[in-house]
C-alpha cells in the first residue's frame, strides 16, 4: 500500500463550505465517490480539519493499492486526466476550497513522509491476476 498526503489552507469563511462538500461526497454523491475511488485504486481516504489561529487547514490522505513506488507517483496524474463527471467536480471543488490543483502537480507526490512510528503489519503478497485461457 502507498500513502499520499497533502494539506491545503481553507480560505477565510470556507470551513462550512468544506463541510458541505464532504457531506455531499458521502451523501448524495456516495455512489459516484465509491466508483471514483475504485477506478483510482484508492483503498482509504481521510481528511482532517485542523483549526488554527491563521485559518483552518485540511490534511488529506489517500492509501492506494500497489507498492508505494508504483502507486504513489501516478495518483495525481490519474486524477488530473480523469474526465469522469465526479472526478471533474471533485478536482474543481478541491481547487476552489484548498487551492490544490491536481493537474499542476502531475506525477509528483505532494508530501514526503519524514518518519513513521509503530510496528508495520506484515501482509501476504497479493495474488497474481488470473490469466485468461
């Protein structure tokens, strides 16, 4: 599994709009959200709202299927080129609210993990895809 993280500062007065965006993704647009994440091979997605004296920050993480060296670099690229209606809507909302432009980041992961604490879970290797006869 590969982890991608990024942070974006919400513009003043945009916290309620961010909460509405999240509610829409996990409410009225839940089926589209799930289909998007399956297409992009995203296993987990988390967003944290960090209040601050200079405004609120959203800390966002994705966990994507595949080895980190394979999974991470293309995530922003795959999202940036998607023309699926949900993905187009999602990219525009994230850009409007956080100033994160997936297209501008290309293949570059947006943040670097500096340390990790705790034991790593060891998982068996994923089975090879079935070959058609």
